[in-house]
C-alpha cells in the first residue's frame, strides 16, 4: 500500500510539473532590460492571439541567461496551418550581422524550416496567446514558446523559456507577400 501511495504521489507530481501556463509566468523576475520590459508590457497589455493563416515574421531577439541581454540576435518564425492544425517553426541566428531573414517569404521559409517542427511545433491557442511546448523524452517541457500579436503593428511578440535559466524576448515584423 505504501508503494502505491508513493507511486501516486510521484505520478501526480510529474503531471503537475508538465502543466504549462497559457502566459509566460513572471518573465522579468530576475531582471530585464528596458527593451525586454517594454516587450513584456506590450505582450500583456495589447497582445492578441497571432493570426493562424500562413505567415512569416522576423526580427530582433534579446536573451536572458547565457547571452548578453543587450546584444541583438535575430529569429524567423513561420506559422502554418495543415489539416486544421496550426504549426510553428523557428530559426535563431545567434551572432550574424543584421537580420538574415528579412527577405524571406512563405516559399523560402517553408523550404528552410526543419521538418522537426511539423511534429514538435504544434501550436495551440487560448483566448489571447499562441503556445508551443517542446517536451523531453520524459514528457517534461524543455522549450516553451508563447506568442501574441500586436493588432496595430502586426508584430509578433514572442517570449521563450529555454530550460530553467534562459529566456528569449523577440519582436518580429510580419513579412508581407
């Protein structure tokens, strides 16, 4: 009986650990730069669910964790819909000069994105947020991507938790076809 209770406690604990909130919890609890704080404020104040139709976005990301939070990295995001399932794919450019993705259109993004994202980039939506959770082999979240879209500028506001100590804050411009 004692073993059964222990097994139930362990399994309920791992279920709880795998639950991920619909909005990033306390993105600046360890401190953010002014640009990161502004992105977080906009994310919660005006951000809406990102558009589900195919779209490409790229722009600047800043990180907290192993990288200098004031150094501009770049990212590209592709949001697709296949068989009523929205998917998300991304590429980070860590130390390139400028935004290497700024001229990408849907055709280029579809060609360049890894097929990995078709399986692991399942995008789910809540009232205002799109979210992708990438789990490890045990089913625990390793990467969580939250995104909202500014309805006026069409920018994708994108916050990522990577493991326990790294975060990315991205402001991505929508590419027009």
